[in-house]
């Protein structure tokens, strides 16, 4: 058999109709699935609703485009596949189709311009500053923890968790001590990179009381997945009380509270997320097994391991994974309690 052109198998009208029907049904199913899936956690900011609507519009517009392309490809593979006896044949020669090319360039171009304009308008709208002073929070990322700084009576105080008042615009100033991180509270919907050397700002107005997850959304090293935290949206009164408490410092807490509880601190500070410690029921494997590496160590060694974790690295582990900010986010009394607890439970082992 020669390599000449094979028998022509043009797209018949019935094929066209079949392809359009399959594409339309698949698009409808795809859009329905896209809208039914719960992509985001509960909305907790004023900005969330317009963003969710934008997301739905993008699904409705992009699913048919994807389905159309996939339908044409699969339909062609099926309808124009090679039959026995056609192994050495070329297909029919292909000519351009100017009308078709203009159409498939113009429609996506118009859609893109329209969607970009819509997205731009939504973002410009939700990023507007309210009248009056926003609540200022400085957010500092480092491998692998967030620290939040609040101004109270002209003094800056640090906390390992985020506290914001409800229904007031908050302006975050994002900073990084080492590499790129990305500050994201999924329930607030907005996220931005924290870039070393520059201040990145964004505004959000939380509008639902509760505690929400904070996630680092930029791959920033081995401990990236552990770089999480909590955002608490409080009533104005609770927020004021919380800041007062932070400003007073845990050391000056009423004596009724007693000394800080080392075991509770082990969990509340997130140690259990990365370390194994039998007494606390912790089974993390990101960091060293504390039952093993702290056995027989002095309290001084344990303290240094907490406040200056990169001074000495356990064999088999890389440096720079454990957050280096516990010296700032925990009080002296809390660190002492944690050291005593760790020292006690790993002594005999
Ligand atoms: Cu910080 Cu990922």
C-alpha cells in the first residue's frame, strides 16, 4: 500500500450533533459538580461573599471551555481512530479554516477580558479602606511559625496566635525573617505572600465569631506543612481583654492560676504536632522523638533546645525546622514549666 492520501472521512452532520449533545451534557454535569463541591471552609469575613461569587462565576465560565476541548479530543480519537488495513495510510490533507480560527480566538479573548475586568472590580472593591483607623497587626513569618504583634499603649507585644475584633477592618502587615511564606486564613479568603525585606499589606473585616485555621500557603521548607496557627475572631470586649492579658504578660497572671502547666503547654504550643512524647500522647515524626533524645539530658540542654533549636541538631534531622520564636512567644515562667515537665517525663524512660 502506498503512502497516498486515504479515504476521506469528513465530519457528518450526525457526528456534529452527537458531539454537541455530549459536550452540552458533560458541561452541565461539570458545572453542577463544580457548584455542589464545598471548596471553602465557613466564611468569616466581609470579603468572603464576593470572592465566593467570583469563584462560582469562574467555574460556570471555565468548565464548558475545558469540557469542549476534552470532548473534541476524545470524540476525534474515537471517530477517526485507525481501522484495520489503514496502518500505512496518511490522513486526508488538512487545510486551514479561517472562520473557525477567528471564532476560537475571539471567543476566549472576549471571555478573558470580561472575566479579568470582573475580577479586577471585585478585588478593587473589597480592598477599599474603611473610614477610620483599621486595627493594625504585624504578622511575621519564619521557618516554621507565625508570630503576631499588636500595639498596646504604644508598646508592641507578641503572641503565637492571631486575635482580631469582629466587624472592624484589620490591616495586616506581612513580614518574613527568612524565606517566602504566605499568610492565609482560608475562612477570610484573602492570602498574600510574606516577602523578606518588604512590608506586604492587606485588609480584612472579620464578621463571624469563632476560631479559624491559619495556613502557610507557600512551600517554604521541610516544616512547611506544620506552619499553621489559629485566628480568633472576638467581640470587641473580649478582644480588649485579650490584648490587656497579653500586655500584662503571663508572668503577672493572678497567682490563683498557679504555675504554668508544662504538659498543657506542650500541646497548646504545638510541640505535639512534630514530636513524639509518650506522656503527652504525642506521636509526631517531623522532629526528634523526645522520649529518646531528651533522656538523661540536663534542664539547661532542654531549655536551649527550645529557645535556640538550631544550636544542636539531633542526628538524622536537619536544622532550621523547629520554629526559633518560642523565646518570644512563651514567657520565662512558661519555658521553665515546659523544661521541668520535659525533664521529669524523660528522666527514667
Ligand atoms: Cu511558611 Cu510554608
